[in-house]
C-alpha cells in the first residue's frame, strides 16, 4: 500500500488494529511529520464516513488489542472502554489538530513500546487520554514547523511578509494548542467534580 492510496477506502476492515498497523508500516509512517504528510483520513472524516458509533467501536478494538499485547491483569470493563473511546474521539475532534488514522497507530504503538511508562496491572481512561493529549500537543507543534518550512518554499524574497506570515501561523497554532489545553483542564476538573459527588 503506497502513501498515496493508503486507506483511501475507509471501512471497518481497513481500520482494524492489525490492518491499520500494517498500512502505517507499509506507508513508512514512523514520525509525527510523516503522519502530517500522509494521506491517511482524519478522525472527522472517519466519523463522517462510518458514523460515530462505528468509529468508537474501532477505537475499542485498538484498546482491546493494546491490553492483550500488554497482558494486563486488570482489563478495562466494557462500559469504561466504550466511554474511553468516545472521550478520545471527542478530544481528537475538538482539538483542532488534524488527528488521523495513522496517529492512532502511532499513539498505541508508543504505548506498546513503553514510551508512556510502565503499566501496573492495567490502563485506564486517564492514561489513554493523557497519551492522546500529549500527542495532540506534539502534532500541533510539528504543524507549526511544517507550515513554516512550507511557507519558506514559497517565499518570494520579501523577508517582512515572510516573517509576518510565520508569526501569524505560529500564533494561530499556539492559540489552538492553548485553547485545547484549557478545555482539557476544564474537562478534567469536571470529571473530578463528578467523581467527588
């Protein structure tokens, strides 16, 4: 599967954990930058094509696979897994960062490789959401660098216009990242308040 036709047909079969893992591997996507440059469909596109419920079911499949591969002693309950999947999807959609199918594989692969630390018995919603929040911030920062490099390619020689465009782009991405961080803090506080009731 080449990068250009990678997951051009979005279906339940192409987005299963094993199929997605293989497609990402075949496309050579190992970094955030490669994910940005890839033709993989965004989470928003997947939701539009398959529906929210099917997208959540695919996310549950990824969580289940991760738990199996990590051999956790206390797997998540089905209700917790479904709620986690919905929360992750909502977070990706609300972030304003183009999180795509390749990013899902990158996050779960990092977890399998221990990039997010050791797991003692099991994983929970907070763990998985933390991984995605961290990744969203990383991808947002990479978008800034990527867009600056792209704009340099089209620089007409006017340094002031280039500097203004670069500053404007950086401000827009930083504002989006800050808004996302603030919304996550609010969500976290609301969840704590709900748990304390």
